[in-house]
């Protein structure tokens, strides 16, 4: 199998943390690959999978439009390129986003995942927390979720699989080759979410639908 080429959208947010976590996941899976920050449309064209990190979703979306990467990201994901969107990254994937306090937002979103997301659903920075989550696709061992200004998924379309709930609210989902989490898997030593994403990349390479 070819060496994997995984990009982390490198405009704002937890970029280095995702690069480190994905590199560790590849190592633990015994796979060869490069993990690099990507910003431009040309760089997005070369990757097999994309991670959209946590940060400020309005800033990330706005910068993506300014440097013209937004359209390329949407086209590649629509074509089947696997993507992992965490916190702000999940907001960008959603078909609609609104804010807990401000209501409807005018921020740019990709509109590719059939979910409606409430921004800052668990409060601001000072209300951050960690909690053990039950995620059936990972088996019996709990997963430590790190919630920092995290969103919540308020509506879910029929094609969306709920991977995890917190107090009966969806906080991790999957639709086709898209994975979204309200929490920050890059801030733990547990690489299972990054491995789940990498497995999707490997599968897509096998179908010939990703970058070559």
C-alpha cells in the first residue's frame, strides 16, 4: 500500500496536537505515512484524508475562504475523502450551526454532514471539563473526552451514525467517510479516534477514490 498523506487544516486551532496524535496513531497501527499542515487548495489536492481541528470555527472558515481552500476542501470531502472534524471542525462539517447565546450564526460552513450543531453548548473556556465516555465501536474500554467550549449535536439525519452520547446528547457521529466529535481527541494519549479516521483513509485508498 502507498504511503498515506494526511493533512491537518493548518489555519488556526490545535494543529500541532493533531499532527502528533495522528503520527502516533500511524505508528501504533504499523503504517507508513506523512502528517502535515495544509492551507492552500494545491496542498489539499495532494492529501488522502483531512483533519479539521478545534479552535474558532468562524476564524477557520473565514480564513479558508480568503485563501480559497474552502471550495477545494468541500469538493474533496464530497468526493469521498475521509475527514475528522473535532469541535470547531465538526461545526464546519454541519449543515447548520447556531450559538447557545447569540442564536443563528452567519459563519461559513461546509454543509456536508446531516447534523445541526449548537456552538458553545457546554459553556465557555472556564467551564471546560473531562469525562469518561462509552463508545461502543471501541469495545468495552471507556474513552476520556476533553470538552473545551464544546458544541453539541442537536439534530441528526437518517444517514448519520451516533458513536457516542453524553447525557443522551450526541457528541460524536459518523456519516460515510466523515467523523465528527464535540470533544478534543488530540488532547489525550488515546489515539482510537485518530485510528478510526486512518482506517477510513486506508479503506478509501483501496477503492481508488482518494488522492494518488
